[in-house]
């Protein structure tokens, strides 16, 4: 409830709830006091002669906004002509005076924070071009701590945590985690950078022999002799001593048979 300066009423019975509400309202008002860090003149209006000067002040965020209304002076009465001198003529008009300095803008030089209870101050100077303002604004009194608020309603039930995905990032990229809540489950999305490539490790132990492919086996066999099991042996001994030409012919045929069988 908002602060009500009429409560508690005079001579009314003291009620703790009324006092508590008033203190809480004052605490809220004090907490809403904005610390002013800048001031800005939004406009300067020229009023008619005789009108009261005015100043407007609003606060937007941490900035004071001023508007000024300044009456111009009354027009002066025209002076009387001097008496003619004997046989004299009227004097010539005086030269027009130089124009006054231009007014560029209003500049806020400083906004100073005063102690609580000090009167606010403002000083104005003019350097021939700009109007300079310096403000002194008292800060608010320190508020008292309010009473604890009521315990809020119980939150929705928490079922479980669900990891929706784990993404791999390039080495050196910062790891990230995204969290969302769908009313029942907490959802996580992890992004984890992979490690940088390590150097070459030492050579490992000799592994077991691998299987021989058909192509490797065929290549190895092609460089060896063929099987000679199909060539029968000479089991009958020669009886001629010395061997005859016929015996030598038998040996020649058997040798050719063996050579042919070993070829691939």
C-alpha cells in the first residue's frame, strides 16, 4: 500500500499492522530515490515583461531535466529631445551600439551530492557565450530495514535433469552450457572444446603377425618353384657299368620331366 501521512490517526489505538505498512511504504519510497548523476537544461523560454520567472524540474532515470521561463525587461521610455540652442540645429543621432554576445547553450559544470537535510543549491555564471550551472543536491536519509515478506508459493515440481546435446568445439574455444526449464525438467546443452593434437608418441611393441591376403600369397608363390610331387622317382637301378647310351637317355628324359614340373 502507498504511504499515507494521515496514518496512524491522532489518538487512535496503536495497531502494529498500520505502523508496519507505513514503515514498509516509507522504505519503498526511500529505495526508489534515484541517485542523480547528471543534469540537463531542456529549454529556456522568454516570458513577457512582468510575468513571474519559472523553473520546471523532472527526473528521468538518473538525470535532472530543467526548463526555465525568464521574463524580458520592460521597454524603456523614449528620452525627450534637448532644447534647441541659439540658432542651433538638432544634433545627429548616436551610433548604434555593438550587438551583445550570442547565447550558445546552458552547460552543467557539476552536480554535487550534499548531506541529508542540507538545502539544495544552484549557482549560475556566464562566460560571455555559455551559461554555466553547478548544482548541490542532498541525498536521502538512510532507510530502516523493512520486515520480511511472506513466503512465496511453492515452485513447480522438479522431475529430472535432461542433457539435450553435447557439442564438440574447436580447440581453445571456451566451453559453454545452456540451461532451460520446461516446467518439469531442466534441460542442459553442453559445448566442450576438443583437446589440441598431441605430439607423436613412442613406437609401440611389435604386434602379432597379421593375416596374409590372397594377393600377397599369390605374389609370394609366384617367385617360388612349382610342386614336383607329380614326377615319379627312378626306383630301378642301372645294371650297366659303365652306363650305356640308353641309360643316359633315361636320365635325360627324367631330368626334363622334373624341370618342366617345377616351372610355373
